[in-house]
C-alpha cells in the first residue's frame, strides 16, 4: 500500500498543512510519497524530502504547473495516482480545487475533510457544521481524500531522507491561464498557522474598532480573525473570516471578542486548545465552548487586557 500526498506550496516554501496531511497518511500506513507540482520548486522538493516518514518525493517541474492551475495539475495527479492506494491533499483552497477533479477522472468517490483515520478504508469527517461526526467507509480502488489539517498533529519537518525523483509528465489543458494575484501582506502570522488568534465579531461595531484587536494581537504575536457577521458588515476583508465558510483554525489560544458564537463560526475554531470569550451578553452561545469567559464591555476589557500583556 502506497500513499500519494499532494504538497501545498508556493514554489518557494512548503506549507505547514503538508505536514498535517503526511500525518494523516502515516495513520493510514504504508509508504508515503509526496508530489511537488510547480515550477522552480526544487527547494520545496528538498524540504519535502526531509519530512519524517516520507520515502519518495516526485518533483514535477514544468511551466504548466507554475501557478498550480487545477485544470493542469489534476490530470497529472490522476495519471500518477493510478498506481497508488490513497491520494491525499490538505483541505485548502488548492486541495479542494484539485482533488474533486482527480476523483472524477479516476471515476471514484472523494472523502472530504477527514479528521480521523479509523482504518485503511474508514475515516471520520464532520458534517452539519461540525455538530455531527460521520464515519465513512469507502470501497473505491483508489481513495481520494482531503484532510482537515487541524485534525492531525503535524509530523516533524526534519529527520527524513527521501529520494527526489523528477517527473517528466506535462499537462497543459489550455482551458485556463493565470492572469494575476493580489496577496494580502501583513507582519502578523498567517491566520491558519498562528499559535494565537484574536477574532472580532459584530460586537466590534465597525472596522475602526478593530484597532483594539490589532494592538492586542501585536503584543501577543497573534493573528487577527473575524466572524462572518463582521466580514459581511464590511468591517474587515474576507481573508480574515474564521468559520465554516472561512478559514478553519486550531491555535493554542483563541480569543473571541464580541462574537456571539453562531454555529458557522464555531465550526471553524472549536478545535482550538484554549478558547477565551469576551462578550457583554452572558447568554451568548460562545460561552458554551469557551474555557474561560469574561462578561464585560469589550471596549473596556480589551484595552485593559492589552496593558497587562
């Protein structure tokens, strides 16, 4: 049994989610191969070769994969994946874009966002915004799976010594082309990788008031997130949204400020190790999942908290 893991990267750096995906593969058992599809991503392939538990790295270096367009990467994965028992990718925007196409091309079902491995063919995944956990068994010849990174502790990034093998296959579907991208730049940690996250909700009242959270986050070395209500109200950009339709996070510490705790939001952060809630409504649902709760006016509590840090 051999498992193919699709590396998440930007042609320069291997994304941490890859380590969580390899951890899921290790739970399944067998040899683990990692595919790095990109252009000029030799450094990524070398980093993948050092991951503990990886026995081989496949490096598909071609202009067609420079921006990992799913129309080009999916045929590559389907071609290579035909010889594997399992194909895994992190449940990121890339993984969610590529693997359904792979499953269709291989004519098998896909199992999405697993959080636990029960056996080689049985997995657990959240449904109904995380309010229920489904146990799913697949009899597909090749199991195509996306992995919710927060469900698995990452394997060590160092310690492995896998061989790197070049892959010559080049698939350019010619149906899409890369036009450009606008990347959000911040001195704060990336939201899904941060050890501490401070999030604000509708209770922040407006975008200007997020300055209180930014000040606290800078003291803590934290990332700043937001609820869907705050994003929909235009307080902050979409890339800050935490929740079922936003980003899934599981930091060591999650501080929810002025967030009521709608199911949609809880689905994206309830796996956090420690949850602190600050809300003036003592009946707010967020207190049901919080390890520590403070019933207070956030505009008084947050500045005071910042002074104490």
